[in-house]
C-alpha cells in the first residue's frame, strides 16, 4: 500500500506532460512534426496547414497532453526553409507554427484575393484564383503584356496565356526552338467564358499570337 501511495506522489510531482521520452513513438506526433515543418516552406500551401492541424488534433486525441515537451532540435535554414527551432510544448509549437501559421496564411490569402473578388466574377474569377492553393494567376492582354491588375483583367474581353509544350511531347522543335502554345480566352460582358483557341509555336510566340 505504501508503494502504491509513493507511485501516486511521483506521478503528481512529475506529470506525464513533462515526460517527452516516449512522444517520438507516437505516430500522430511524427505526422504533426512532419507537416508542421513542411508548412514552414517559404511558399506554403493551405492544404499543408490543414494536414498539420489535423495531425495535432489526432495526437491530442491519442492521449498526448498539450503541455508535453518535445525533444529539442534546430533545423538548419536552406533555400526553401527558414531555420526552425523545434522546442517547447506541442501546444506552443501548434500555436506558433501550425494553427498560428494557418491563420496568418489565411489572412494573407484573403487580403491578396480581395481585389479580384471585387472586380471579377464567373469564369474570370475561377481562372484567376486557385481555390486549392490560394494562388492568383496573371494573364496577358491584347499585345502580349501580362498583368495581374484586377481592373484591367475585368475590362478585357480577351485574355492570353502561354502554356508551353505538352509534357508528353518533345519540348523542342526540329529547328532547336523551344515549343510554346498560346491559349486565347474570349469572355462575354458577364465574365463568362465563350470559348478558347490555341496555337503552337517554335521559339517565343510572335506579337501576332496576342491579337
């Protein structure tokens, strides 16, 4: 009986939340770490943040306490990632790098997309904003100059896009020029797509491709 009481005292003085030795054996923790680190990419995508939040919730549901300390690690900076200090509790890491990063990215995407959602509609809006990644695309107008100006894109009845060569084809012509294809989009006044045409070229598309 005394031994059992002693064990309870030890558990009370040193709760499991500070024992990080076994956390790396938890598969949800490993997933949380993997996706949280991936989300620190200099050009993160919303889906990666969704995966790290999902893995955090699964990790907590599996019994890991939010106050659990992680084994400390410093991940070196490279061309696509900043230096990452992996330390603190799992909750602190989630708040700082996962759910916190997701909130900031969401706010940045909303601010970036706002001018396009105000000026564009229907197919024009669909072509400019990628719902999966949050990316915003630019298009060339008549004359061949590319623009990301929402008002200019809204006013133009015709857009152009150099889509390059098909991936299942040779990227170069017999004369050595790099293959390219210009796609022409035609819209009505309500920004609905009326149709597309496409023409292939060897080398840089001529000015006539953007008429």
